[in-house]
C-alpha cells in the first residue's frame, strides 16, 4: 500500500543524478529476478519520491520483508552508471546489524551477498582504526558511532611539521546518501540533532517496521515524506511473513498490579520488578514453554528487566531443569540460553547459530533480540514482560514471523496481568494488528492443515490448564485515543471550563506538595464531600484531578491542629500527625531513611478503621483579599504511630 508523495520543489542536480541512475537501473532489469513485487513497488515509489524533489523520507515495512536487500539494492541502483560514485553511509542500531548488513559471503544477506562488487567498510567501536571504512564507497556504522563521525578529530601537519587537530563533521562532509536502518532509532536526542544538522541536499532514507519512537514522536517529524508503507497484515497475506496465531493467557495471580509510567509512555522498570520473582507466574511461563518445545516448537521469551538482568537467567535456569522426550522417546533436559547485553556480540552470534542448528531449544532475553535478529527456527514468542510500547510490541512480534522451512506457523503468547484501574493498559495483539478485537487463538493468515491441528492441540491444552482471555481487544489504542481528548496538566494543574466558569483542577501530587493533602486526607474529603473530579492527561496516562478551590474550602472546615505535646486528644483517643512521626523516626533511628511517603505507605498497611485517623488543618497564608488558606494534617492514633515507628526500625 503506497501513500503518494506530495509535489514540492524541483530536484537538485545531485538528486537528478540519483534519479537517473535509479531509472536506468530499473530499465535495464537489474535485480528483477531477485526482488519481490512489493520491493519493486518500493523502488518505483522511491523514484517518484525523488521526482517530487524530496530529500528526506522513510519506508515502512515489517521485519522480515527484506529491508536489508532493499537498501543494498538502492545503494547499488544510485551508483549505477554514475560518473562519480556517491558516498553512502548506512546507520544501524547494533553491532550485530553492522555485521549482518556487511555480510560475510555471497550466501549471506547484506552487501556481500546482494552487491559483492561494491566496496564496503565499517566504522564502529570494534573496527580497528586502520581499516575503518571511510575510503570505501559504503560505510556501515551504528547510531552510537554516528556521534563520533559527526565530531571526528582530524589531525594535519603543516610545513613546519607542527600537528594541528580540528573537529570535523564527517557525516556532513563525506557522504552524499544516508540510509537509516531501523530509522525510528534516529529519533533519539543525539542522533536527531546530528541528522537535523546534515546538509539539506543530502539524500536520507529511513527503513523501519515501527515509525513511532514513542507515543508522542514519529519518524515523520525527522523524515517527513512517507515513501511506501506495507503493514503487517498485508505482508502476511502476501505470504512474505509467516501466518501467526495470537493468544492471550491470564497471569495466575489475580492480585491487581500497579505499574508506573515513564516519560516515554512505557512501564517503568522499577515497577515491573515485582513480577521478577512471582513464582506462580514464572512456573506458568516455564510450563507453557516446555509443552510447546515438546510439540516441536522453538520459543523465545521476552523477560522482565531489572535486578541486573535476573529474570532471563532465572527462567532459563528453570527451563533447563525440565525434560522432554527426544526422537527415541528418551527424556532429555531442555537446552536454554539467556541472551543479555552483557554477552558479547560474537558470543551471541554463536548462540544464535546453535539455535538454528536445533542444539538449543529456547532463548530468554531482555531487549537484545528486539531488533536485528531473525530466525528460520524460532516460531513462538512468549511475552512475559508487559509493555506499553507499540514499537517494542511490534518488534517482538517480528522476531518470529520469518517464513519457516517447513511452513510452520508462528504462535504469539501474551501473559496478561490484572492491573489496577488507574494503570494504563498494556499493548495487545489487537493493537499490533490495528484491529478492534480478535478471537483468542484465531489465526492471521492461512495455516497448513497438518500444522494447524498440532498447534490447535497445544493451544487447547494451554487454555485448559491456565484459562484464556475471552477476547483480545485494542485497549491500548482506545486509551491513546481517549488521552488525546483530555486537558493537559501543567505543573500539576489544568484550567477547565465547567458550568460556564473556568476552574482550576489539581492532581493528587500537587495537592500533596502544595496543600499537604495526602492519600488519607484526599480519600476523607472525597468520602465526606461532593467534589468535582475531572480526568486529565499527565504525559502518557490519564489521572484524576480535583477542584482545587473546593479542596481549600473543605480544608477550612477541618478542626485546627491544636497540640498538647506531641499528641492531640480527641475524646478518649490521642492522635499524632504523620509529619511528626517522620521527625521522631529520624531522631530515634538516624540510620533509617524515613520520609513522609514511607510513613504514609506503612500507615496504609496498618490502619484498619476510620477511628484510627483524625484530620486537622494548619494555617498556611492569608491572601491579599483576606482569604485564609490552610494545609491538611493527617493524624493517626498513638498505637498506630508506635507500630509505624517500629516498622521503620525493623525494616
């Protein structure tokens, strides 16, 4: 599916040379017997992109549809019959992809396989300085090394023999054409700045399966022209990728999880750590993987980050203790490797080769397999890590969709955790395939009947043992669309017109920092007063905001915080404030890092009754109009206070 490129300014002379070479290359039938029809369509659309005078554009196509052969072909085409060969830079995310793009022989994909006549070199940290490929026609580098190219120290010697060193932007000075593999990676702050500064006449084309860097930044902000788009469903329909069966399994624990959201809209690693040592959940993952391996499948398992990459090793160790029957019915232990960034690129390549030979049964990993790794063998992904990144979810799916030698379908498994209502939903298979809903266990694409029966048996066994999510829905997409309709918070506040009046609504965090309204006081006010509440947008999540003026009015109705010593006696009960407990703990146990948040958290675990709580107000200020402003003060009974102090001492 191609999106036409709008007409703009006429092409430059350099662009005309690129266009002429490309048109001659196509007219002479080069690679006509190698390229798929969709790749030929992309070549055609690239020519149209150049005719319309564009210099910045991107091609969107799923992983496994031949992006490497495509930009190798374009590099060859732009050099075809050229009076002066263009200097070409290929930027990839990882060293693994540098090696893959370079290729090692004519049987490899990459330049060695598809364009062996072109001179190609590399420039990255492991490339010896003496053989760095700046003198070759094509240079392959990483996004990390792009910064070194953009600020390269060049030393010259004058006629007096004196050395002079200056910083030169070789990206700008040296290259005529730049290809950005996994182009969304160029949207990081460092790479983006470098690319923004490149000469506007330099031709830059990005190739990506996921044009969105995160929820609020897409590749079109850097490379504005969409040259061609091929979506995942279309690629499967065209038999360019394997058919796939998405299934969703509920996590075995029904306790609702609360995951915090980071600045880019993803679940923060620290909040996911609670899942690392969740024994029932881990055992379920191991059991499902073992069953699928016994049925002849090869799974990869996306694991939870944190704790120095504990989870992939933990799952790998648990799987290694399981047994399956070999071809002669003799039990043997599973062979599993954990793949993490701590393993060298060369060592990872050896493990991948073992997987392809069938001497490894499964891989566990954190992020490392997300880009630049494809397998003819791996056909199952178990998503043990919840994600709110559509980019990450699509990349994970792409790892198993390469067509297999035996036409075996892929199986994509989401472990679906129960989450708190105030936690933004994770990406589902329906979101990945841009569908409103999917029947759990239904296939995308046609499946060979023999494989279909075997896979159906495996899925039914999993559903019978662990249950199934009733329907896979696009909750992430719906949530993202809902966010677009909400007012934005600025410094914890949003001005919203309600009943003809502009009112200020504040987040719970702002109420806490400005008015000392903690979670106890906020619950008390909500329970005892009718307060206006609006949903607002804070970065990438929807949260409640409260009418700040109403909150201040209700604070004024609270009793004054008149103290006798450290306590306030009400009827037969003596209360002490949470703030005073912080002071007491710090004085009594100076080695304890006591904060209001820690005291409040423990209080939530201990307080069982409203009788344990008392709320008062403290004077804050008087406005120029004479209005008195107050802050809240949450108090607990002395018995509860003593328990909170003891909990800090013991823990």
